C-alpha cells in the first residue's frame, strides 16, 4: 500500500475513520431530533464524501455556487439547495439549465432577485423552488422582518415558474460568539426566530414546507429544534482548529490535516514550514473560535503557527524539530484548505493511502 510519507509535502489528508464517524454522528443527531439533514458540501466539494453523507441518511445536499451544484449533479446528486442568492443574468440562465437536470432549490431575499429568477425560469420553461433567506443576526444576506418575508413569499407564490418551498438561515455569527453559553444562546435564538417567521407565514396561508437552519457549532449545541425541519451543517465532516477552539469538536474528531516539512530553522526560537496561505488560507478564527494563530502543529509536538506567508508558515517558538522533519498541522479552517488543495488523500489511521480525490474545482470544470 502506498503510504502518505511517500507523497511530497505539503499534502492534505483525510482520515477515513474520523470522517465516517463525524458523518454518522451528525446523521444520528438529525434522526434523534426528527430533522432532515442537508449537509453543506462546500466544506469538501468531494462527490464521494457527499455520497457517503447521503448513504448515511442525508436528505439532499447544500451548495453555495453553481459550479459546486454542477459538479455534484454530474456525480448523480440531484437534490440540491443552492444557499446563495443568484441574480446575474448569465448565472440565472445556467441555473435554468441545471434545473432541467436536477431538483434545485435556490435562495432569494429581494424583490429584484425574485423578479429575475421568475423571468429567466419562465423564458426557458424551467421551474425552481425558492427558499427565502432570513437574517437572525449574522447580518450577511436575508430579511430580518417577518413582514418582508411574507411579502416576498407572496411574490414567489404568484410566479408560475417558481415554487415557494420555505425559509432558511445561516447563523454563522456563532463563530464570533464570546463563549459556549453565547453559542447556545445564538442556537436557541435562531430556532426561536425561524419558528416565529414560519408561524407568521402560516398565519397568512403561506406555511413553509422547509424551515432550515445550519452551522456546525450551533446544530451540535442546540437542545431543541421546535418548528425546524432541516439542518445544513457543513464543517462537521472534517472539523478544524476553530471547532476545537469553540468547543464543538475534540481534536480527535478532526479528519482533515495538512502534512508539511520544516524547511528552515534560522535561529533558536523560530522554525519555518513549506506551506502558507496558498493552501492554509489566512483565517485565525475570532472570539470563541480564535485559534491564536493560523493553525496548529499537532504532531510530533504542539505549536501555534504565528505568521503566514504565501508559501511559508512561521512558528515563533523553540521546538525540538529539525530541518527536513515532517509535521502534522491542524488548519484553522478546513473548508478553505479543501477548496485550495489540488487534491486530498483519504488515509487510514496508519497513514496508508486509500483514495486520491482531485479537487473538482480544477478537474471537473
Ligand atoms: C448558507 C450556509 N449554510 C450552512 C453552512 C454550514 O456552516 P458550517 O460550515 O458552520 O457547518 C454555511 C457555511 O458557510 C452557509 O453559508
């Protein structure tokens, strides 16, 4: 069997047992609470992992972009929610084309967005389901007032080429919460706000079929999901230093690692690795998710990466590591690494290579 030690560094590995355990645990959580699981596959963009998630009971998948949706559809995953608004004419034409081959849901949060969606779908004889985005405090996209949601739901319902499927939110501000109780409070507030919005819609004869929430720390922390029908966690398949920092995962639950090599030790108290922001990204996390740096060296000894360049990581602390030695890194944000890597390697617990998955962003168009 080929060993990961034979592959040039930096190399991105995914440990099979940990990956499968994470997938099973989330599937169990969703079953326990009677929720549909629609994982956000932007975390990995690997159709084989998405297939595993579906095999373990996921009801469909979530993506952020049209290329992600296309890549997954090409691999037979045709129940897709695109959890970002699509408003550009050329993109909308692509969406119409995709909706002929897949059961597509798409986000909307504006009148202009719904008008464009409706026009392009109608022109092309296509139909898509729409989920209206609700802002429960993340202040990215979404409507924060129930009245706005009701008005837009009516627009969707009146458009022949659109079907009103429901509402969704992404409570991504959990990553900026102050501490674990604050994560719990955001999770509870998210459920409460979504239920309130769903009730307001129902009172107007617009009952949403889908009421969808999702971010890994909040779905793991929430104790009740009253009124929620679906969860869309993404990062949980891999976990990373941010999830460990905020308490949503243990280090043993982290499936994705980066193996790098010490290339320089210019003076005592500093060593340098052959990987930088071009693979690791430059996230540090914040507040409860603050990792204290740009990722952690976790083996053979522990260090925080204190400085990052495009192709260098600097550890400003003494260590016993020697030039030429390999180290294992736990990145701050696994989704970024999986997106930037040209390929990831599925490995067993001994470092044996089981599979090699090219990044479909590069190879699948
Ligand atoms: C719309 C949406 N849904 C779900 C998720 C999944 O969140 P997480 O990766 O924290 O599990 C994300 C993450 O960015 C998102 O943007």
